[in-house]
């Protein structure tokens, strides 16, 4: 009980309004409210102290020449000296930067000082009222009433401080009046009680309203800084916290780590399953992040499926790598959303302050670069920023800028790699491969610029150009040759793709059966239902469909059963190892047999040796493609290549 009582008294003296039936607050909001209250008191204190000094001087003048003159001067000197000191300190404090939070101790000290001032003024009627003349009694009464009113106004936002200041004056006035036997005392006493009660009610009402307004304001600010879906801090709040962390790093030589976390396949899941399931996935992701991070770590959701983590403690590289691994491990388990199991691929980029960045913008660029390496280059799900990333980021920026004009400046071209029919040893067609020759950087590999084209949306114009150029080239070849063009997941989402292909075939005068579109398993994983609809529409046009790089992804048999596939392309990794690895040889043989059972032709990629070619013939593979058959060549070299296609087998032996 003693502890509870002491705590209650401490809360009361710290300005908590629960003692008066008002709204209660918890730290750190209470600290912010106290800061506002103290700021208002400090702003008014110099003027209040001037009023104290003038009132004391008026009292001395009223008793000047009386027997009480010396005692009045001594009493007034205390007010004048204390008022001057407090007023000057308040002015200096108010001119400094207002703190964002004030401790309970500061408010308790303010209440104590208010009580001491009130007690000094409460002593005035006790010391002088009974022996004073009527005129002096009127002065004392007016001064006491004025100080009660002034104290209530000065501490109107802190009711306990107003009580601490005015109660001693009220008690002193009551005691002084009780000592004097006069008929006017009763009305005066009633007046003082009514006056004090009215002021106290006004102070309490103002204090309640002031505190409630700050609580509402804080709640609004919290809502602005809070992500509605995950209830994590949002980008606005993250920017503030990052700036504060950077300031602390500079002022106190503190280091911290910044982690950028992303669900790589979130957009695809959103497109496939809808916004409701995607939102539920984000909520579950946020919950797992809370559980897998430390109490000192600050988590925020930036946008989409991208989250940031500021780790101010234990930020050695090995500790941060352990933290990042905890996060990736937590995300590896399937997400059970509306009865479905969803699997997410995650990437984390890491940068350290101040070593990687001395300001927030620079640090964000570094961690974003590290995340990009983790996301797109297959280097692993956790990547730390390194000095070499600056060069990579600069190169990427250059490529992104120049790719926009590469098509108009005729820097893009197609190279054609042949397919060899293993039954007739004749070339049956060519795959059109995109090439970019940069004017200063030279040849840029497709693995580098295709992702940039997909991210920037340039893939639509580039892809349309590639299809048109390939069809125009194939229209000049013998009618039994086909041309294959690769389509990316981004292109398949373009509703105008089908019409564009139909128009291109018509303009080029190419039979639809001679155009083959190649897609990878990643396209199907990302957007299976939409891919089926588009590929079926292409099949109705008689355009053939090939599934490229089969065996490197999930290799779901659903693809072979539901998709209108004409061709299956076995990935080069199996072809290269099939002569030395029995498992690879078995996979190649099984894929060929399975495809033939489903009436699907098979092309083997990456054939580089005659022994590989012989093995593919023995397992009855339909076609081969690779450097042994022919390297990608410009379109103007194809006629010469075709002239010798009937004797191609002799060159291979």
C-alpha cells in the first residue's frame, strides 16, 4: 500500500490528471505532454514574475511609514529576489530549443516551486492582515485574490501546479480572516471560497481539454506514421527514425546497420491470388518479422512487400548476418492463407552507417544496391554492400538511361541460332536472340539488360520489335523453317501482345505455324492462369509454344498437361552432365519419353560435343541446339548457312 500510495503521489505531482478524474497517459506520450505544459509555463513565467515583483512593491508602499514597514520590506525582498531569478532563468530556458519530452522529475520540481511561491504569498495575510488598517486589509485581500487568479492562469495546463500555488494563499487568507472579528468577514470568506472553487473548476476543465487535445494530436500523428495494413511504422516514420539514427551516429560515434527486406515474388502472388490474399500475406510477413528481430530493432514497411530494419545494437557483420538469416529462415516456412500454402522468395540487402553512408540518402542507395544484387543476380538471399557495388550501380544507371534510346539508335539487333533435326540432320529453324551493342560499353549480355527492360517497361517495345524483326527475317527463308522468339513474364501481362503478334504475322506475310514463342517456367509460376489463356489464344492462331529451360524450376507436370505446348526444351545443365552423371542421363531420357507420350517434340539445349549429340540420338531426342550445331549469327549470314544445311551432319561427324 505504501508503494502504491507513493506511486500515486508521484503521478499526481507529475501532472497526471487521473487524480482529478481526467484522461491518463503513458510514457512516452506523457513526456511529450509535459514538454508542452512546461513550455507554456516558461513562456508566461517572466511576465508572472514581473507581476509578483510589482505586487510586492505595492504592498511595501501600502505599509510605508507604518510599524510593519521593515517586516514588509523583508517579506517583499524574498519575492523580488526569487521573482527576478526565476524570471531570468525561465527566459533563458524558453529561448533554448524546446525538448520533445520532459521527465516526471521536472514537473514535480515545478509543482514544488509553485508551492513554495504560493506559501510565501499565503504568509502575507497571516503576517499582516490582523493588525493592519482597513485600507491595508483591502490591499492584502486584493493582492491575495489577484495572486490566486494569476496562479490559476499561469498553471492552467497543470492543475496540480495551480492547486500547489493557490491553496497556500487560500488557506492563509482564510486563517487571517478568521482571526479578525468583523461582520464583513463572513461574506468575504464566502466570496473567497466561491472564487477559488470557480477558478479550480476552470483550471481543471482547461487542463482536461489541453491534455485531451494533445492526446488526439499524438494519435493522429501516430496514425500518419503507421502503416494501416501491418500496423508497422510506415515510410514517413522510417525516414524520421533513420535521420535520428544518422544524427546519433555522427554525434556519439554510434554505428548501426540498415537492412532492406523484400518478398521477391509478391507481385506475382498478388496478380495470381488477388489483393485480399496478398494483404493477408503482408500481415503475416510483418508478424514473422516482429518475432525474428530483436527488441532494439526498428521495423518499418516502406511500400509493397519491402520492409526496412534499423539495427542500432550488436551490429557487427557476423551478428547482422545472423539476424538476416533468422529472418530468411522465418520466411521459408509456407504461409497458410485462406487454406492455401504460399511460398515466398526473400532477399535482404545490408549496409552499415557511417562506413557505407554518411547521410540517409547515401545509405539508402547502398542498401538498395545490395538488395538488387540479392534479388536479381542470384548471389544469395543475403547480400552486404561492398565498394564494388558502387561501380555496378553506376553501370546499371547508365544502362537504364541508354536502353531507352537503344532501339531508336539501332543499337539492338537479333542473332539467330539454328535448331538441328536429329532425324534428317537438317536445320529446322532458328531461335532469335536479342543483342545490344552499346556505343561505349560494347556488347551488353541479355542477362544484364533484359531485367532492366522488364523493370522499366521497355520490354514491351523491345519485345514487339524483336517479334516483328524475326518474322520479317523468317518470311525470307524456306517455308519449312520456323523462328522462335522468347517472351518474358512482363510481356505476357500485356493485353495488347496477342493483337500485336497477329498484326505482325499479317504484315510480314508469315504463316503462324512458322512462329514459335518460347516461355520459361518462371513465367508460369508468376502468372499461370493468365499464361494459359494467352498461350491457348496463340495456339488457336497456329502459333507454336515451347517451354524453355525445362527442369530448372518446379518442372510441374501440370504445365505439360494443361498448356498447349508443341515443344519442350531440356535445359543445358542436364545436357552438359548427362555423359558423366547417371542421374542427368536418366532425367534426359525420362523427359524425352514423357514428352513423346504427350505428343510433344523435344529440343536439347547446350550441345557442344559429338558425343552429346550421339547420346541424344540414341534416346530419340527430336532436335539439338548449341555451339556444336551453330553459334548465333547475324541475319545476313543465314542464307549461306542454309545452303549447306543438307550436309550439316557431315560437318558434325
